[in-house]
C-alpha cells in the first residue's frame, strides 16, 4: 500500500507547529516520520522514526543503519552514483533539478541491487515518486509544512482497498421502463477488462455489479475505460470503502473497480458524462428485501450474471446477477451504527 512507503518530515518553523503536524498525521493513519538528528520526538507504539543528519538517514530498528543522502542535479552525477551502488544496499537521493526522468533512470537500476529513498518537496510530488515506472521509489520522504498539507497528502494517496466484500448472486424479479432520467457515465483513466466494473445501486445496503464497456455491441465500439453506471441518484462504491452518489463524483476521485467475487483495484475518474436517456429499473430479491438499480436501456449497458454479462435490453426475471452486501446505515458515505431503511 502506498501509504506505507511514505515518511512525513515535519518542516514547519516552530516546534509547536511540527508537533501539530505529527498529531494530524497520526489521526490520518500515518506512522512513519523523519525528524532532525537531536530533535526531541515522542515516539508512540507503532511509529517508525528516522533521524536525519546533514548527509545521512539513521534507522534504529530492527538494527542501526545509516543511509547516505546524496544531492543529484545532473545526468553525469546520477550515472556515476548508479554505477557504484551503496554498500549498505540503500540510498537516499535529494533532487536539485529534474526529478521524474532521473527517478525513472534510478529505479531501473535500483531494482537490481538496492533500495532507493527520495525526497518530495511537497505533497503534490508524492504520486509521481511512488508511481514512476509503475513501481516508484521504495520510500518517499515528504516535507510537510502544516496540518492542512497532511490532509492534502492523504487525498493524493491510495489507502487499503475493501477486499473482503460480501458477494452474492441474487435473482432478478423485474425489469421495467421508467421513462427518461439523468444517467451518469464514468470514464476512468484505466483500461478495464470486460469482467471489471463498478458496484452501483439505489440502496447502500446492496450494490449490483455494472460491467464495463470493454465489449461493444453490434453498432457501438468497445470503450474499455468506461462504465455506464446508472441514474444520478445511485450510490457507487469508492476505493476507500465509502459510498457516494454518482452525481457527486468528480474527475480524480478514486472508485472501486471489481470483478465479481474476484479482484478489486482503485480506478481514478477521468471524466463524467451526464445525459438524459431512457432508463429501466432492475429489481432483485436480496434475502427478504427488494433492491433496485436504475440503468440506461441500451445494448452496451450490462449487469454481471452467473452466466456472463447481460444487457439491460435482454435482462429477464429469473436471471441471477452479482451484487455486494454492505452496511446500510451511512452518513456522508461512511458506515455508522444506526437503523435505517432505504427502499
């Protein structure tokens, strides 16, 4: 998980401000810190604390280690550095000029022999440092100057994905037209497999799996980045396990891509298309409850069933489709302990 590779270096001027940064970071689930050698720091159980000297990082656990810190600002210096990897198997680099291309060059070499640590001057630099050449640096030290920057950093990182989803197959009870409505297409920044899709529904307690458009129809080309997700009021499951209304999604948001009873991954929203289209309401029976999802009536819009993906134009009662049970009581998309009914 990317958060585990990030170390926060409080960079505010006063000790009081630095303590506030550390406290906010802990509240947001960060536990790895870089502090100046000799600075007072009250570590808590679970913290990983790295001390920084003028040209080294000092690790105390599980055994004392010193990692050299080298400033790199030109290709010649980088080439020389990579030709002679550190004896201890770890190296920290502070970029003084370009940072993306040299990082990719360093990663291509580091993967074969040593662990690479890099500095990020601000939260906005962290995603590229973690994702260069798909793998990124082994560790990223980010300078944080205020508690608000901790929140900014959290928004840029991926947290743990909800992998223990409660999948089930439920029978379709009815499919009926409900006139024109605003439906939301979610175009992601990723290429999706035909079996991948989003979890969508009218009630947060049970979401149905709407498949991607990685397979086209007789009159439409495949759109492997797209999920025609449903009506604007519908819930969609986000990558952090919360729910959000489709109408509230924005470019850059992380939604949960999933395969029925299989793998999950985070997908970033690249674009949303809200258009008025003819809709059908699909009603399924989940235990003693009826659940619904409103979808566009079109050959390219498909629910995932036990026998494959079925278009809304061909869906009939009795077909069993995939869905996920969730806690139904939610506030601002987050699970809460409360009694609630959604119909």
